[in-house]
C-alpha cells in the first residue's frame, strides 16, 4: 500500500500556490484569523453532522483518508492474472489447494477461502455480491459527506463575511475595530473557498472515481471466483473476464485468453 501522490500533490500544490501568493505580498500573519477559521470549519462540520448520522461522518473521514490518500487498488489486469493463477491451482490440486495460495487483494482472499471451505457457487456469488454492495455503499456515503462539507464551507464563509460586516458597521465610531471586523469578513470567504475547492470537493470527486474502479474490480473478482469454483480453465475464465479490462490492457492476452509470452 502506497501513498496516492496525485491526491496529496494536488492538495499540497493548491495550498502552496495560495501561500506563495500571500508570502509574495508580505504580512503573512494577517491571513491567519482564529474566528474566521472557527466559523468555516466548525460551521461546515456542524451542518454536515446535522445532515448525516455522526457515525457515518466519522466513517466517511476514515474512508476518505483510506481511499483518497492511499493508492492501494489493484488494476483489473493484475486481478485477472491472480484469478488465472487460482484457476490453475484449483484444476491441479482441487479447491483445498487454494488454502495456501497467496493473493494481494483482501476481497479476492476472502472469496478464495470460501471456495477452499467448500461453499457452493451460488452461495459464493450471493455472499460476495452482498459484500460488494456494502463496500460501494460506504464509498457512496463518503462521497456524499465530503461533498456536503464542500457545499457548506463556502456558505459559512459567506456567513462569516456577514458577521464581520455587521460588526464593522455596528462599531464604525471606533476605528480600531474596523480592521479586525473586515479581516473576519474577508478571511472567512477565503477559508470557505479553500476548504471546499482545495480539499473537500476534490476528495469527493476522487472517491467517486475510485468507487467506479472498485465496482469494476469487485465484479471481476466475483465472476472470476465463481468460474474458479466451477473448475473452469484459465483460458475460458480469461475469455469471460477480459471485458473488464480497458482496451489497451487486453494486449498481453491472446484471442483465446492465454497470456502472451514475455
């Protein structure tokens, strides 16, 4: 499992560009304002907790960190090759031979163990399909919650702007309060935009993309393991599963489904 450099790099680059522009103008300290930060972060989280159960919110943060920041997914080509390996073992040694077979994907490992335990094919498909639906549902919930944060942050930025303007207008007779009030008014808008467009919404989009990829991978594993359970040949399994691969990833496979020579 390794860090997803695209996600991390994108967020870091976004804040770096803004920070660099601020630093080039000097007086960096004026861009840090605790009340503005509290209004945006506290308000966005509060609004999100009101819309979703709190346990789902915490689960979404864990899912977002795990899926968006860690590039741990195997591609369909690698999964197909692992399924072919399991099919070879099953045909040579029977289902019990799968006990010691090593695979990289946890979902594939669970299905392999079910076959080794003698679970019938129809029950295998039913159990794995239920697990796939639950996994996809967790990703959908995570995307919704991060998108909700992305929608709430700019709104609370505007609320902070109104708060700052009201404070400024209410104390116009005291010039010393105008600066801090204007800082709240403007910085909450800045913070809201950064939280939404540099963090929350990109993570939501990343979760949506990885959800589609994960659904493809899990479907490939389910169909492949059901074929392994029925003791189909690796070539027959490849002919069935190759549709899950992008066009350019099909070239290592011959028309009959066998792997091409290295």
